[in-house]
């Protein structure tokens, strides 16, 4: 069954947005695409944009603890996948971000193999987007 953000409980929605805010602040020079990514997720959650946080005082371990409050493994995995999507939304990925995601994911009970799968899937998506732009811009 696909994940529908409108069906998230208020607690799951808060954990999701807190996790994204945490990942946003891992990039000290975060481009606007990353902030926009969080706004889009908040809109999908039907969360008001007024007061939306882009920073958190939580550390990686605390984010993992929050994720562990979610019993549904599909939602937990979805949140981790979206954390990865946020990190690559500007087609950049820093080693520090990768390390943090593996740390959070494994502490939240997600296997390294599954996290590997997420990163491979995300890399294919970025590759696909870049190839699409090359096709659009070629022969101009």
C-alpha cells in the first residue's frame, strides 16, 4: 500500500518534518531547493506553512529515537527515503550527510542493505533528471 502523507498521524507528521529539518541543517550552505522540498512535504501533510521549522535542536540519535516511536516500518522507511531525497534535491550529496543517514537509519532499525537500496534508487533518479536536461538542451 503506498504511503499517503495525508494519512500520517499528527505525531508521524511532526517526526517527518523534524527529520527533514535535521537533514537541512546538515548542509551549512543549503540551496533554496532543500527549503522548498520541506515546504512541499508540509503542504502534502496539510501542515500550515506558518511556523514551519527549518532547524532543530535535535541530534542524530534523537532523530533515530523519534523514528523508533513509529511502529509502521513502511512509514519509518519512507521518512528515511525522504531524508535522502532532501539531501540530493540540489543534486549534491556530502559524505557527512550519507554518514548521518546511515547512523539514523540503523539506529531506527532499518537495515544497511535497505539504506543502500535507497541510495542506489536516489542516485538513479538524479542520473535520470540530469540526462533529461541534457536531452532538452542538446542541439540548441
